[in-house]
């Protein structure tokens, strides 16, 4: 149901309907990790910059974080409160400090990975989001004086692109 390639091309991760997450070494052509932690379908997987972590999420409404050095489940990210919505998309920022999640209920969440907390929730629609991505942290992409890389884009069932500038002090 999901696949991601590490930025260095060494690893491929796949998420499956049975809740399984598998990591393959592309050079050796073999599976290196079968990761536990999710019991429901995995709809999105994403390697962090530097391939230190892998995030996986889906129908469970939580984000599982795995250490790629040892293949260990190291944390879950989940928002307190209401029943969680399916997570359909994940993306790490360029430093690996923040993670975006796009959800079936139309919400985009910004996660501070070190704190293990959702630091912002954005919602302009109640329609499903299929993809969220950070914009590159270049002055050209962000405009003059905006070099922090705190803008992102979301796309989904509303058949439009929504651009955001995060204002949580990232």
C-alpha cells in the first residue's frame, strides 16, 4: 500500500495491508527488517533525512517511528482526544526535526519529533488529504528573508493544492 526509497538509495521500505512494514537493502537485494508496531493497514512510510528513522502510519491513526540502525520500534506519535483519522501521507522536513502527516479527515498535522508532540493542526477542508510535502528550504521557494523551510503543501479530494506557512516557531 506504500513505498519509500531512502535519499541515499540504499534502502526501500514498504507498508502493507496486514500492518507489516518491511525494509529492504537495495545493494544486497534482501530484506533487512520486518518491523512490528502497527496492526492495521499501513498507507504511508517515509525515511528521515540521513536514513536514521522510518515513520509509518495508516488506518491506526498513529505514527510509528523506527530506528534504522537496529530496526527497533522507538516511539509512537499520536494526538490526544478524538478518534484518530487514517493517516494517508507523511513527509520529514530537511533537518528531520519535524514530520508532516496528512489525514483522511482533511487535517495536516505538524509533529515535533524530539518532543513527540503535535505542535500544529491545519484544516481547510473536511475532504481527504492524499499527499503532504514540505517545500524546499530555499530562498527562491520561500521568498526573500524566509530561509527556515517552514512551508508545506497539501493535496487531496478537494482537487486543489493548499500551501501553508507554519507559524509555530519552527
